[in-house]
């Protein structure tokens, strides 16, 4: 079993920055995708940034150039550095991991609120 735990969310002013962290426990593979999704109230969960484990980063268009994903396979962690935050970034951010079988693991989520 894989368990994911997010941390680092909070309240930040527009234009500010936050750094989210996800710590995984259990058996994970460095070649499997791991990263971040987010969901605002009343909206569908959307891709933020995912490290595919195959040398590629997939990210949402709205965060390109502002967010950076980093993965530490030894520590089984993935972080999301978020800069130039705006109100559209307000959401619950979920850590994500997908095994080769297609089975998905999600964290409980961490709230990010951007005020203006």
C-alpha cells in the first residue's frame, strides 16, 4: 500500500509563494508518475504538475512558468514550489501517485488560499 501526506498549504497574498511537500510511505517506484493535482470547490480536479518518471514533466497551462515540481526518489518525496500566486490558484492540492497497474493513490489534500 502507498500512503501520501501533503503539507505546506496555507494563506498567502497574491504575488506570494508557497512550497508544498508530499511524503510517501510504502513501496513506490521512481519510474511511476508522481505529482500534484488540485481542485477548487464546484470544479473538477485538474492537473497541476506530474513527474512521469520517464524524464518528462507534465503541467497545466495555467501554472507553466510559475510552478516547479521536484522529486526526490530516495526520500520518496515530491515538492511543488509555487510562485506568483493568484486567486485562481486557490484550491485543495492533492498529491498523486500512479502504479503501472493503473492504481491511483491520493493524499488527503492541503488547502492553498490566495488573497488579494
